[in-house]
C-alpha cells in the first residue's frame, strides 16, 4: 500500500514537473516575444526622424523618441518623462495641444494631420503636422494619448513666401491695370 502511495505521489510529481516545464517553456517563449517587440519599439523610437510620444491621462510624457530629446534640447528622453508641453513650449502652443489631448481622452476621437504652430520660449516658431490618438490599456480603458508629429517648418515657410509673392504680384497687377486705365483715359 505504501509503495502504491509512493508510486502515485511520484506520478503526481512527474506530472507537476511536466506542467512546470510546459509553463516555463511558455514563459520563455513569451519573454522572447516581448524582447522582439521591445527591440522593434526601440528601433522605432531611436531612429525615427518624426517626434513620437506617449502621454498619460494628464498629458505627461511617459515614452518618447530620441528626436523629441533633440527637439527639446535635453540629453536623454528620460528627462522628458513626467513633463508636459508647458515645460517646453509657450502657453500659445501648449494650451491648445493640452486641450486637444484632453478631448481625445474624453471622447476617444483621434486628431489626424493637424497643422500646429509651435512657439518656443526662446522665440523660435516651428510648424508640425500632428496625429494624436487615444492610448488604451489592456481592459480597453483610455489611459492617455500617443502621437506622431512631423516637422513641416521649411514647407510652411515656402508656403508663406509663395503666398506673400502671390499677394505682391496681385498688387503689382492691380497697379499696372490702374496705370493702363489712366493711360487709356489720357489717350482718349
């Protein structure tokens, strides 16, 4: 009877050991999968030329691309964490950006390709095309936002220069038209 009990315990232990090995193999597989996912995210955040950022429910940075650190003149992206746009931009830009993010959190509706004028404390003005979306947790609850901003400052400057030149040409055309009318009147 003792032998049978011991054999039953041994079988139970063997089955437990097999289950533990299966669980351990699954955990190892998941660990490898997470490592791959992390490597992909790191590659994106370290090499993207666009500004990529994740923010919590109070619009504080929780993850960002290296390009954000360069934009904000900080040594590492970790210096951004816990800070908001108010720490890096003037109220003129930070307030509407914050309100957009609060609206995304409230409604779940993203903002796609919005042109934003960024005003910096040092007086610089830059322009970006920004897309922002709600950030969900595993339960489907919105816990913040994430976004991508592409610098379009040079394109915007060219657009403004083109508009200014067009207005100048239209003014010259109007002046020429008036001169022509005056000349016709004098000729008559």
